[in-house]
């Protein structure tokens, strides 16, 4: 199942998420929302979730947004693992 993470370079939460996924050998694609080609998709995800924070995560067809679906990075990782089961 494909995992996409929408991040910004200075986000410590984004860095922690990527580090935990790397530790668990979970592959993902990282999209910097400051890059023009990623802005449109992030805006679509923002409209869907009602949240404009990062890290925004898609796992297959599932959308995980901060403060909507998870309140900590550890919880986000657990949700990702659960969806992938």
C-alpha cells in the first residue's frame, strides 16, 4: 500500500514521523508542500480533512490529518501500521 507524506522541511513532527517510519522499514514518498507541484495536492487534502497542518498522510485511499485523525506522531505511526495490516 502506497504511503505519501506531505511535509515542510523545518517541521520537527514531520522529521520524527519519517524517522519512525524509517526505523520500522516502512517505505513512503515525501512531498514538500512548499514545492509548487505538491501545493495543489496538499490543498485538496486540506479541503477534504478541514486541516491545514503537516504532516498530512495518505495510506492508499485513507487520509490521516493532524488533530483530526491523530494527536501525536506515535499515534500516526500506529494508524499507518493498522491500515497496512
